[in-house]
C-alpha cells in the first residue's frame, strides 16, 4: 500500500519536467488572457443588465421625484420625466454592445449619399427626386441589433448590412446607422418619423450643406432644443467639393458661430461637446476621418448612457421652476409664535384671564366685604343690567369677529410658509392650511366650552374663612353696639354712651379695614390665577391650531424638502470631457474638423 501511494505521488508530480512546466505556463497564460477578456467585458457598460454609478443614482432620484410630485406638480410637467424613465428602462433591456446613430438632414443635403459612403455599398436611394428617403433605413455592422431596430420600428425589409471592409469595418463593430427621412419634408408623416426616431437613438449626425446650414427650421426646431445633447451630436458639413478652401473655412466658422448661438457646446480645445466636420460624400473627402471618429465613438460604448444623461438634464431643466425658487421657505419660531398669538386673540385668552382675575378679586371683596357694601353693589348691578348675572352673553358680532380673526391668522401663516416656494408647492401649502382652517373656529369654540369658564368658580385661599369670620365679627360688633344704644334709649340698659359707641365705631371701622386688607392680599393670587387661565387657553388654542394647520403645513414643507433633495440628485454632475481612443475628444475632433478642408 505504501508503494502504491508513493507511486501515485510520483504520478501526481509528473509535471516536474521542463516540457510539463512550459505547458502549464502556457495554460496559465491562456487562462490569464481569458480572465482579462472577461474583466474587460465586465468593464463595459452593461445596459442590458443595470445602470450603475451616478446615472443609476440620478434615475432612482428621478423616479422618486415623479412619485412624490404626482399630486403636486402638473402632469404635463412630469410627462417628460416619465418618458425619460420609460425610455431608460426600454434601452436597458436591449443590447449594450450596439450604438444607434441616426443620420438626419434636410432635403438635398446629401444625407443618403453620405450613408452609402459610410456603408461602402449603395443602400439608401439617392437622386434628384425629393424627398428620396421615405422611411428609416438601418445599417448594422454586427449581429444582435434586432431589438434596437424593433424599438425604432424599422421594418425587416429596410435592414441592411455593409459591404465587408476588412480592418476598416472592424472599428465600426457595434454601430447601427439609421438613415432618416428629410426633417423638412413636405410629407407630415416623414417629419413625424424623424421626431420619433430622434427621441430613441443614442446619437445623431446632422448633415448640412453649404446652402442650408443656416436653415432656421433646423436650428430652431432641432439644434437649439437639443443643445444639451452636444456630446452625442455630430454636425457634418457635406458637399465641400462645391467650395474652395477659403470658402469652406468661412462656412465652417459661420456654422460654429450658429451652433454657439444655439447653445450647442463644441468639442474643441479639450472640452466635451459636438463634433463639427467637413466632408464630401460624393468625392470621399473627409470620409475616412468621419469613419475614424464614429469608430472611436462606438468603441467607447458610452453613447447610450450619455444620451440618457442628457435626457435627464433636459427633463430636470423643464422641472426646475417646479422645484427651485428664490428665497428661504418654511416656518420659523417667530411665525409659529405669531400664529399662536393671533389664535389667542381670536379666542379671547387675554380677556378670559382678565375676567378670571376680576372675578377672583370681586369674590374676595364679596366674601370679606361688609354686608352693607355688598347689598349696595347688588342693587347697582340689578339696576344697570336688569339681571343678577354679572356676565353678558357674547353678541353675534363678536362671534363673527372671532371667526374672521381665525381666518386671518391662517391666511397669514399660510403666506409665511409659502413665501419663497415654487408655485405648485406654495399652492399645496395654502391648500393644506385652508383645509385645516375649515373647522378651526368651531374646534376652538368647543375647546373653550370644554375647558369651562375659569371665572365661574374661582378657588378660594385658605385664609378666606378667617377673613369672613373677622368681617362677621365686625358686623356683629356694629349690631351689638347699635342694640346697646337702643337699649339705653328705651331704658332697658343702664345709660353709658361711650362704650356702645366705641363698640359700634370699632365694627364700622374694622369692616372696611378687613375688606381693604383682603383686597390687597388677593391682588397677587388673583393676577396669577388670571395669567394661568390665559396661559391654559392660549396653549390649548395653539395646540388646536398646530394640529389642524401647522402640522399639515409642516408636512407639505417636509415633502417639498424631500423632493428638492431628490431634484438636486437628479441634476447631478456630468463628466468633464469625453475620452476617445486615449486622447481628449476635443483635441482629436479639432484635428479631424480641419482635415477635410486641408485635404483639398
């Protein structure tokens, strides 16, 4: 058994020889190369799987933004954002190894001739009859683009393959070139097809000629609205064989000027932007440079993501008025305090506190005052009001005034909260405040009734019975002194004027003194009792207003802050420049732009 194990061990270590080691090294190298290929494949943008990085974050934020804004922002403003999300999902499910570029231009610009020059074989019909192209024609340099062409609604009979071109066509692997009808065609269906396809492709090549490069329809309808898509835009000046060198330079400079006025950034001096190139599809001048630029652009495999990022930018720009506005929004403590003060005035908190203080003081005076003074005050109240109730019922005018004060308080706090907000959110804040104000006056009335009248039964301090007893003693002294005098007059009691007079005067003087002492002693407690009654009613009214008005308003403001944060994420940041073939795109494009002219 040991020998067998040793034999098997020798068999397991058979690769110690030179030939075996070389074989293993070659196998390892092949495995490493295969692994690098896999890593390179994984490094490519997998649009057929899932978006990643900042683009994924921006799409998620846009999705959240649309969801949070459906009931606040007009549906028309959100329609573009919804379309971008739908197109992003549709493009994500399709091939990530293909770049769809549309070839667009006006009637007679030589668009179809350029299409055939890039294909290397007559694919698109050319001629003097206008318009020549009546439906989109697709040219695919590799397999697997059927889903993309189905999305563009290109029929199978109009799908072509280019003439095999060897290494030159290898750079265009993954390219799907679509020849569109003329954007200025007299046939409305042709223009509709152009608009539809331009919204779905990854990039566009605008073909212009020396006669129509400044056409207002092109600039106002397409180039200016799509200025944000400059990084996926090529502008090709065709038919330069009809111009001299100086004339071609002048036309190119004027074309760049017009693009700059349209807001289209130009990919020059190392900056990202549109490519401007001069070619002649008929003579072939500039075509190799154009094919090289398109090849590098396709091999980057970033056009779908860049197009989608530009679409998000355009949607965010259209939504900007709905989410951003000048000024600081929200409710601060001052505004909340002012609202509570206005509600306190509406429910009469201060008046209730003052009434409670007066009632307590009046109760002390009544309890500790002389019976003769209380009898006189009762008579005065009866004559003045016709009733023994010292409180009068509130009039209808007072009730209406209180309701108006509540409505004014709500209106002011709504204006404070909505100041500085965009129009949809300011309107939402005002509506939330108005909904809370619908039953607020009634709720405040119920609250006031439920708390009871603090002036109805004010509490009595512990010393009140002693004061009442002292006042009763003073009253008894008065009665006793008076009876003593009467007894002396009728002869029942021995005569002696001074003692009964002193007793009676002591009662007469002592009664007001006791009343005055009680009135002075009750001022502090009565004031505190009135302030406590005012505070409780004020806090109750503020709590009711907070629950019905401030909390819904705060919820709307919180929702706005959430959508504003999502909008900031949607706006995001864009890459500083596009790298093509290891060089700054601006530098490489600049050389290519002039190449067609110098070729002449």
